[in-house]
C-alpha cells in the first residue's frame, strides 16, 4: 500500500506555482495623481511641446496615443503608448473641438478624470490640481 501512495510533497505544488501573487492580479498602473496648476498650465499652453511629447490620432472612439515620450509631462500623468482616451470628466473626446473644450475647462478645474482603455483594461485616472 505504501508504494501506491505518493508522498505528500509530490502531490502538492509549491504555493507560488498554484497561486499568483496578489500583485499579479491587480493592475499596477497608478490611477491617482497630484498636479500643480503651474505645471498643468505650462504643459497645456505649449502646443509645440505637446506635439513633441505625444503623437495621437483621433476617431469616433476617442483619441489614440500612438507615442508618449517617456520623459514627458504626459508620461508622468500616467498616459502610455497605445492608450485610447475616451472621456475627460465624463465628456467624450473625439477630436480637436472636444480637446479645445476640455482645455478651456481645465483652466479652472481643481480636479479632473480621464477614462481610457489600455489593452483590454478600462482605467479611470484621477487628478487633483494644487496651487
């Protein structure tokens, strides 16, 4: 009978092999950020800088971020290559007219949220603006 039963160690995989660590199940993307009014205003007022730091395309689904420079303000905001930005503060963003309206609102905002798709994940990034 002893020859037919495997020893307990042979039946049980080590826990790491069976269960993913909790961090593997949670999206590691940071979703809450604090920005100063001066850095936000500086980033949004320099359209040449925006063009250098972010390449994007527009569609009816939103704004696709083709490239976000790794040393840019937008990267520090948590935006990444391939993100599809769908809404800002609940308002759809599909083109330059929507972007201009959002830009005007951000000038006075104390906080805002960006809804985006990253791969198959839907994220809501939240920003607090301080003086």
